[in-house]
């Protein structure tokens, strides 16, 4: 559509294209400070990133936007342009809910807290971490309160909306309530079933060889190394931008299985980013739909594909060559489907993983409402871990409430995305298999590309052109249905 037919819409697309350039640099600055930046650069980097965040915020709240958006809404637009305008308006409303000075202050506090967290977590230093988290949490609560007033929702709903547009605390309470009604019994049933199964020793492997293996496995999954790379960080993540995706993992030379599956998980995120619609790159409609959908793609890659016997058989020769790993693919499957409650969320098996999210969801709600003080977080954590998984974390802060990076960077409202993502992933698998047959059979027949093609067609290529419910209905015939997740776990583990 030419600019003379929709001049206001065209003005908006140019403006948000400019914003995307600054967000590109911000994403790479985040990646660098987590991977390459010397520790002495933290304070200056925090100030620079805070200034950049404030500038991006000022662009998203530019005075001309309100009238331009209103006028563009009266113009004749295509369906896709209307979707992009909807997302432009969403970003405008989100940005206008928070003053720029708070954005700057929170960004500075988050950078300081995260930099300190790296050593404090390593040293189990809760007393050192606590004041940093308290300072950051006060800014998070201020942001939540301001957003809530501007958007007409509760404070925690306001934080959820940043990651899951349209999702509410009540909605998650309902979904997680269903989960809690059957998950504890399932965990017990699976553990009883696996009690007599053999256990296998995991061979040691150097970090260098694990990194080589990771790259080969990423190539098997179709990662485009012309538009991305793999590095090491304290906490695995996928960052960067669609044209330059940055993956990280961490390695344990005594146990390669965690680092490898961390790479598979992050590659799922990366494949989603690399598959987003090229025609809409630089526009809000070209971004990922939500964090739960993003997590659905990483969890589909890790859980639905990566821990299945077909994929493990496919990569077993790589393990044998690069790690001298003597384990068969059947033994690898046994290891990767072993259900054992543990301290660490990112290392958790597929069945107990939701318990880690249930804990964090309850903690976040209480922290934001003020019912839980930061000082009381370790005791709350230990009580919940004991209740949910039978694990005592008293005094073990680094493997307890300090283990994740999310709170150290002020990201509350994100954690529910992981289990919502697992549910979306199970639903995608159900729909996919109705079209192409068993995923395991497809992989065994050398047709992993068919699995990826289905995701490209039904998820990645949609970007944010569709609301989440509409995307799910088009892809699967239904909105989110947690029953698919329950069925997936029962089929795989029982």
C-alpha cells in the first residue's frame, strides 16, 4: 500500500522501524554483558543500557503517536497491516504506562543486581544479594502499581501482560489448579514405574568437545550459523535479534547431558526467531507472539523432539565421535526421561519441572502484593520445595531462591510462560501428528525437516500477526487445552 493511501500508518511503520534498530543494539548489549564483557565494565554498561532504554521508551511514547495511531485506525489497511497497527498500539500503551525515569532507574538497578548476582550466587551469598534484590523489587512493585493503574488491571496482571498479552492471574490460577490436581500422583506413579529400571553412568567430557557437539546438534536441528552463534554464560539463554540470534549454555564436564539439552532447548528459541516472517522484520507484527509461545518452541525442541528416542538415536553417532560416549540411544533415552525431583529448574525432568514453576508463580504473586518480603523468600522457598518435591533447601541459597537470573534482572511475570509453553508444545504435537503422523517415526525416517516445516508454517511464520487464541485455533483447532499436556506425559512416562 502506498504512503498516499495510508500516510499515518506509513509514518508509524517508519517510526517503529527506527525503534527496532535501537532495540537491536540493546539486545546485543545484553548478550555481550552476559558473555564477553569484563566484570569491570558492569557499572558503565549499566548506565549506557539505562540511557538506551530511556531513549527507546521516549520513542515509544512520542507525543505524535496518539493522534497518528488514531488516524491510522481510520485508514484502509490490509488484514496484516491492521494486525501490525494493533501491535504498534499495544507497544504504545505499554510504554505510556510507565514514566521514562522509572524505566531508566529500573534498568540501572537490574544491571547492578545481575552483575552482583553472578558472584553472590556462586558464593551462596544471600546476605549480599538480598539488599540488591530488595532495591530492584521495590522498583518492580512501583512499575507494577503504575502499570496497573494505567491499564485498569491488578499489579501482577500488569506484569503478566508484558509477557503474555491478555493472560490474567485468575486464568493461570485456573490452569495451574488443574495441573496440581493430577501432577503429584503422576510423579509418584512414574517414579514407582522407574524404580526397577537400570541407571547408567554418564562419562565425563571436556567443555571444548561439548561445544563442538553442541554445534553439530544445532546443525542437525537446522540452526542457521550465518545468522547466529553459540557461547557460554552463567545462565543459558537465547538473545540477539532474528537476523543475529545469540545462544548460550553452560557446561558441566562431569555430566554433558545438561549442557547438551540446554543447547537443544535454546535452539528451539532460535529456530522460532530465525523463522519469523521476513516481510515484517523491524515491525511489531514481526516479533514473537508471546513468551509462552516462545517457550513452547524451545520446549517442543527439547521435550517433544530432543528427549525422544528418534532424535537421540539420530545424534548418538555424534556423541560417540566427539565425546567417546559409550551409551546407546536406548540408554540415553533412559537418562533423558528419568524422573527425579531436584533443586535446579533448568536441569529438571519434564514431569517435575512444572513444580518449579508453581513455586515461582506463588512467590511472584506474594512478592508483588507485599504478602511476602524479600527477606522471607528463602524460608518460603524451602517450605514450597519440601511440599512440592520433598526437597529441603534450608541454607542452600544458590540452589534455592538465588538459582535463576529472572528476578535478578527484575523480570517478574515471566515464569508462568514456561509451563504454559509446555502445554502449548504438547498441543502442537497432537495437532502435528494428526497431519504428518508420529514425530518419532518421522525423525527415524530422516524427516526431521517435516517437523520443522510444520512449525514454520503454523507458528513461526505468523509472528504477532495473530492473537494467541487465533494462532492456536488455526494451528490446532482449539485454544489452549491443558489436557494435551497431561496426555503427553502419561503416554511417554506411563
